[in-house]
């Protein structure tokens, strides 16, 4: 038994605990690959990988991260010789690993923090109106107010992280 963790993860460590991607996630990775391989060369170059990464994760990877991905997952030879990028299979393996590492709660927490521009630890009606004006400017203010009241579970005029998290994890399909 490991004294630091309370249990022994063995030689596999946390690698063993990773989840598999859903079919929708696999389709998304494939769709992004083909979208970024605009000139149909059959692989993504360094620049293509950066664009694909932005599409999938919302931020641009640094040069060393892209190089690391190519070094770790790439290396397939084509008829024209080495291609210095990732084929669909290599890209899918690399992005699957990256996506599986993502923690849903961490993504929700990062989103909440991005919306909480005043670092108060909660969102007020004006924050939610500002967010909706950017992502859905066509929505009337009354709809935004209704959404705010729905999210604000305890009706204190504030959307706490817990309220926000419940809203983000809400499965509409299960409640129809």
C-alpha cells in the first residue's frame, strides 16, 4: 500500500483509470481531421494540428506540444516518404488520449471562471446577460432572465459554481 495515496495503483498507474471515448467523440475527432486536411494530403501537418487542436480543445498548443504529439504518435511513412505529421489513425489515437484525460468538472470550472470576470465566485444577472449577448445575441432579454432564474436554484440573485455545474451537467433527454 502506498502511504501517499492510500492504495497501490501498480505499474499502470492512472493510465489504467482512463475512460474510452464515446462514438460521438470519435466522430468529432475524425470530422476535425478531415476539416483540417483541406488539401487532402492524408495527414495533418504541424500547422494543421494546431488548428485541429483549437477546434477540439479551444486553445492553441505550443510548438513543443505539437512536436511531442508528432514524435510520440507520428512516424508513418507515405508513398512520398516520411510526412512529419499525423495520419487519421495517429491523430485519432493522439486526440483520444488527450480527450480522455480531460476532466469534465475541470472544463466546467474553467468555463465558470471565464464567465466570472470579476472573480466574485458567483455570476449575477448582468454576467449572464453579457455571456448570452456574445454567444446568442438574438435571444430576447426576457429569455435570458428566465434562464437566469432557472439556473439560480436558491433564488439568491447569484449563480454559484454549484448552480452552474448542475446546469452544465443537466441531461435534458432524461427529463422529458
